[in-house]
C-alpha cells in the first residue's frame, strides 16, 4: 500500500489574532492517471480552529537530493486547482479539485507536492493583536502511468565510525518506501541479515523514481562489514 509521510511547517507571523489556527488535509497523498477519468482528485481541507481562515492552494515539482531534501519549483501550469483559494469557516471542510494537465504519456511516475497554505489575513471583526501560528500542510501527488514499478539497489557500502553507511538507488519507474526492510550482506561465505530494530533509522523512507539517497545505520556489533561485501535489500 502506498503511503506517504506529510510535511507540516509552522511559520510565526506578528500582528494577527492570538488564536491558534489549525486545519487538516485529507488525503495526504493522491495517485493520478496521466489521462482519462483518473487524472483528477478531490482533496478536503478542514478548519479545526475556532476562527475562519483563508487558505491558498498550489503545486510544485519534487527533485529529491541524496540527503532526502527536495528542490521544488512552481508547477501550477501542470494542474488545474479549483478553487485556488478559499475562506473556510470554523469546523467546515472545503473540497479542492486538482486535475492533471501535463504530459499524458510519461515514461515514469512523476512526483509533485500539493500545498495548502494559510494566508495571514485577519478575518475576524475588530482589531487584532498578538501572534498567530500560521500553518502550511504539504501533501503529495503522483502521476503514475500503467506498469510502473520501483527497482532498488544498494551500493557505496562502507564503515564510518560506529555507522554502516550506504546508498540506495531507485532505478525503477515508481517511488519506493523502505517498509519491512531487510538488508542481506555477504562476503566469502559470511552473511549478515539486518532487519527490524537494526534498520529502524531508515524504515519508511521514500525514494522517488530515478533518485538515490544516502543512509546510515548503527554498525552491527561483532561484524566486519566493509566495501567488499555484496549487498541486497528487500521491501514489502
């Protein structure tokens, strides 16, 4: 099952209502077809605070770096978003329809961010004062043609102090999550399998199609693993 981890960023802005604003986004990820009926999706944004809020919606590209950070650029021309902004009353939900307008025959899955960002305006009557926590929620959109699959490989294995350091390359056409990860290492008749708590530091990490990420985990006690060992990993 595809999952995705959400990114929530809080920004401090002055001269606004002292009331804490909050809203939720469902779902946190969506997979769209490049064309046809599956090329659109409806997100739901719920105002869970006690004041009305103004929220604007946008999309960006996602280019994943080896350390897991991302380079993002505006991608609003690739999608139709309706409405592009909304005022949401307390305890009310706004539906936001997102339709893919881009490439209809991509050769691999395309990854984007869907961003719901609160606009710092005072919607309450009277003067405002104090500080408000203004919220941005970031979800994921995948544009997935038929037949895409991840393909993971492990390389650059080495020891660095008390860490086992390595890279995981996804040379496939679909993003991969390191769920139920197992790493099998072997060298000249010796073998070590790492799983469970041994790989918990990187469990669930996401590797986009065509990307490589660098990881490290605690060096296994009593092992003599180095760059000469062969490495394979498996996920569910």
